[in-house]
């Protein structure tokens, strides 16, 4: 077990004092905002009155706690004239706005980057779309798997001859959110110099193109069209999955030095005398035979035996764990990345914490999952609305017919 985390006071975190308006839904946008919230930003989540599920899943579901900790919440009808006016009041005092609506929606709601720059020139406006803010596909809605397919990832994932295969996580949603968080921080840094905010945006497709990385460069520079390589590395051999007596393991021994060391650890120095395996190019050309020969040796011993001896010899290797085994791993436990979020109905729920490490700073959970509109009154008051204006706004329906600012009453709706 790890020692108790000593969390940094919220006002000492790097993004303390930064106010973020969160208009995101699904996963890509909330991934960006989660970084900002975890590292101290004051995040105000703005949802439409009524249905909230599209804005991060059902509130009692596992994913809402995963995506929406450390936030306050208000329900506000941006289509309502008074709701729109109240939103502009919030935007006047914000540092960042994050959205991942379809491209046309923000303009239809009159909350696009140009409209809000007129209200608050210092605002950093951050957007994620499916395919980009302009161009022939800009009007399309996008989801992760569509971008995996269009961006080429499914053509290089999986075993040869098995057809396209998706990656097992929403990799474009997550990467687009990560990249946008980086862009937001860069824009905030730039604002210190210029005094003005700017529009920062990326897309699922752009995130996927970025992640093609060396596979894209193979094609762009050499005209080498990558294909599916299964569990093998596309160009390096041996590097891939091999059977042990109890469970599969990953082994990476493709360099000349590591190949020689691996042969000695495996007790097969005779492999070093095979001319077809004498060079990296030769080993890759004869990959099927080489992998089969290695597999015959590795399956004789359990995974832990191989990991211990290969690690001692300096050869990168590791077991292939299921998710339960991941969280039982001593290194994962040492890293202490599981946080606990208080939930009004489900108690303390474990979630993944921030993967970032800033020495001397320890982020954590400052707020649990907000109820719909839980913090409306305090948020509106901070924006300068008087008690009379808030009462009038509520009476107008802009906060929703079932809206309340009392968290205890809000929770009672769910019972």
C-alpha cells in the first residue's frame, strides 16, 4: 500500500486563479478540462437544463465521476435570451472556455470565438471538432472510431489479413483532449506577453494524424505503405509478444547488442551463427521463423522467470496484464494514481488521477461530482448578478423549470 497522499492546497496549484467555462460533452472536451480542473483551475460546468447525459454520461454512471470531478455546475439555457445574457456575464470574467460542439452549433448559439472576444478580449477560447474548424468535412460530427478509420489507424492495427481493427481505448478523444489542454496552457502563457487571448483548436482527425508519427513518415518520405503487423513491431525484430508457460510476455531485443544478449539468456547461442539472422534486416525478413523459434523457448518457463532474467540482462520486457493485474502491479501501486471522488449516492468512487508529476506539487480531489445546477446561485453572484436578477432569471425558465441552487434539494430529485 502507498502512503497517504499529502495534497497541495488548491491555491498553491499551478492553475489556481484561472476560471474555466466548461461547455464540453462526450469525452474529448472533458479530457482537456479534467487536466485544468485537477491542476487548480476553477471550472464552471455549464449544462443545458433538463437532459445532461450527453454531457458526460449519466450522473450516477462510472464515467461521470471519471470525467467531471473538481468542478462546479450550473444549468443554463443558452437559447433563452436571458440565459444567453447571463452566459455573457460569465464569459466576461472567465480566462478559458472549452467546447467540443459541432462546428456550426457555437455560431448558431452566438457564443463563437469572435462573439466572446468582443465581450472578453483576454479569453482563451478552446475547441475540439471531429475534422477541423474549416474545410469540406468541418460540418460533420465525429466520434473516436470514425477518426481511427479515416486517419489510418485501423489499417495498421491488428493481425495481417484479419481486416481493420480499432484500438481498445478512445485514443483520438483522449489525445485531442490532451493536446488541447497543452494548447490552452500555451495560450495562457502567450497572454502574459500580449494581453490578449486567442482561439486554440484541434480535432480528432488532427490528433490521429499526429499519432501516426513514424508510420506517417515512412509513407511521406519513402513511399513505404505501412500495413498490419499484429503484435510485432512494424520494422524491428524480435520485438513483440511471445508465449510463456503461464501468460504472454512482451520482449524487445531487436538491436544487435540486445539480440546477442537475448540469445545467451535463452541458451541459444547457436542462433548467433545463423547467417539469415545475423543482421536486423535479415531477422525482420525471416520474422515468422525467428518468432516461432523464440516461442518454442519462451513457453518452457513462466513469465516471471523470463522477466527477471531478461531485465537483469538489460533487455526490455514485461508481462501482458489484464486490467485487474494492472492495478495489482507493485509499480502501479507505488505511483499512487488512483484518487477517490465523493459521490452523493455512491460513496467514495475510485478514479484515475492525473498522470502528470510536478515535483513539490500534489493535485487531488477538491470537489466531488456536481449535481445539475448545484452551484448556480454562487456562480451567478460571482459574475455580478444581484439576488433580484438571479430570481428573475430563475423565473424566466433560463435555469430550467426544475433548476435549484440548493444541493440538498437537487439530490432529492434523484431519489
